[in-house]
């Protein structure tokens, strides 16, 4: 085994004798060759034994050739005895000597590893890889690459610390050192082994930036109580969280291990760690596709349709919404778990949205299907439009998450154009409203309207009416076309909201005014890009 050198010999012998698997031994010898970890388990065990045997034979040859003076092996100065010499009873556990030949080595091939609890043994084999791939294939996802994630039992970090302290102590006796960060991480070694196998079986490459994630969650019930002493030693590291089933999360355990003193750790945990009876269990194998984002613009032609589901105190007020009429078709085609709807502003249930429509975006969570051609998206748009006479969509397209930010920018920065049908209590003539056409950049102070006060904070907002164009109808009605700053409350600008919006149409005309109908004629946000539909 060319990656190992003479200085690794005592580590190899020590760890083999204490029940550590070959791949974990390579990790503690800081072997960074990925291909070496992929060798069959039995071959690795055989190679390690051969490595020890060859080195022992070389030493025996050197000793037999030198009679006088006695064999002069390189003697490295011992370090002083310290906390690393203690076990959980305050004394160093008796382990087979590194010079005991093959004693206790024969059993190590069949034992569950006392460090990785079998992760780098059973779960690197073909049968487990096939089990994972069967789960992936049965889930029927579209993907061109994958990222593999693994969740390990938190007690593995405790066992790793115990093994490191054991090896560090042994190397210290030889005048050498082993930094914790020099050890190859268990997750890293596991992915070195599993990635090529998964890639070959699934037929796609592993890619750390892939949106398709295959995840495995491991547990080891037999040793799940091994972290509990840390809660007593470092209580600040373990705080209950609403979304966590246990306070002993991997990050909390790692934080506690960084904080606890070595001597305190060794008083509570055996060094070397004991050999378990059972392997880890793969309690969960899951697949998840990154979200897909679909954008477009919608027109709303109904005055009895909310933008989002209208539910008050758990009771549904209207049977449908713009959000649902669009999303139900997207959910079906993309085979997603759920969705999130957003838009550039919103209209009231009784307000129509005309013209080029209002920009919207839908996040489809964990979709099974992710690839759609432009023609397929056009067909999906037509399906939505054929399903209802209350809405229509246009420019339906796939977009990136970052692109949605452009839609949100327009909510406060852009302008919107409205058409309002207005009633007045006193009779009017055409010349009574003509002056409205000459008003430019009218500044309003709008206190949060009474009708939205239950969901919006109380504040006075400055808004601007850029232009107005009046259209006389009869003595009590006229239509007003307005171009305003986004975020302006048009209904309140007309009737005044009991003086909460100043000035307002009523105060400008010196009479009571109310709004009968309101249409959004344009939302001036240049997004998403216009398509040739």
C-alpha cells in the first residue's frame, strides 16, 4: 500500500487492534487518494495486513543482521504524559501493543467499525448503491446530474474525537503530531466511494452545483445516548428548537466537542471507542429537485375573483382565485409538491386587470419534470387560457430565481395606469371636471386605508398622481384615467377614506365622490420579456 509510510505503521496496528475498519484507518493516516478508498473492503483489509507484515519482516531482518552493537532503531523522544493518557475512568485503557504481531487482527474484518459504525463498510457496497438508485428511479424525476448529501448520526463525531485522541497520544509517544483537521472527513471519504457508483448506475455525473439532490439519512439507535454527557459538560451548546426533534444535532455536538476539555471528554467516553454490535441504519432515502420558476403576465376579467384564495377565519369566501386558476395546470404538468405565487402588486377582488396584464411568477417546489420546450410552454399557456373565461395569461416562460427580483423592483419604483368610474352626489358639468386634466405630479398623503389596516402597519405614505384625464358621462358620473406611482390606493384617492387620503377627488371637486368601478390598464414593469405568442 504505497500511500502508507513507516510512520503510519503504529497507527494502522493500533486502530486495527481496537476494531477500526480499513477505510477509517486510511482517514486517520491522512491518505488523500480517492481511488484507494474505492478498493473492495476485503482487499483493503488484506493490504493493511500485508503492509504490517512487510514492515515487521524488514525490522526483523535489520535486527538479525546487527549483533554488536545492538539494533539501533530510530528513537524519537516521548512526549510528556497528559490528558490523552486517560480513559473514562481516568486511566489509559489497555489495548494490544503495536508490536503484538497479528493478535486481535483476524476479528477486525467482521466487526462493525468502532468509528464509522459501518458507514464505510456495508453502505459502500453495490447492494446499497442499487437500493438508492431504485428509490431514485421509482420517484420518476427528470435530472441531468445529481448532488449527493448524507446525514450522519451525531454520535459519530464523538467517536471520531475519541479515536483521534487515541491516535494523537500514540503518535505523541513517537514525537509526532496529528492535527484534527488533517484527518480525512468521514463524509468526504464516503462521497469519494459512493459518487462513482451512483453516477454509473444513474447514468449522469455527480455535480456539487446540481439542483437534483439525492440524500440519505443514517441513524444508529444502539449508540444514540453517547452524546448525552456533552449536555452536562456544555449545556449552552444544546438549546431546544421548535423544528428539531432532538437537541443533539450534529452542529450542536460539534460545537460542544470544540468546547469541552480533553481530560473532561476522556472521563466520560471510552478511548478507544467500544465496538458496536449493529450497523447503522439508512432510515431515509429521499430525492429532491430544486425549484423551477415560471413567469408571465395575467389579465383578470372578473369583478368577483380574488388574486389569492380568500379565506377568513378558516371559511372560504369565493370558490377560486387567479393564483389557483394558473397554478393548478402548472402543478399538474411539472408534477411539483407545492407552489409559491408572487406578483408585481395586487388588485382587489372587484378590480379587473386589463391591457398587457400584471407580471407574476410561480415557484414550483420539488418538480418531477423540469424540461419544457418553448412549444410546450406555449401549449401550457393555451391550456390555462382555455380553462377559464375569468383570466388569461401571456408570455409564459421559465425564468431563474434571480430574475424574479426585477419584478419586485417594479412594485414601488414603476408607474401604473388605472381607469376609474366615479359617482358624485351633486350634479356636474363637463367644465366642472376639466381642471383635473391640467393637474400634474399631484402629491398625496395616504394614511393606511381602513380596509387594509388589519394586515398593513399604520403609516402615512407619500404617493404621486402623475397625470389625470377625465371623461364626462352624465351629471353624476365620469371616468377618470390616472397614471400613478405604484402603491397608490386609488379607491381612497377618490372617496378620501374619511379624510385619511389628502387631497382626494371629493375635496378637489368640493363634493362627495365615490368609486363604482376600477380597472388596472397597465403595470409598467418591463418583465418578463415579451414572447412572440
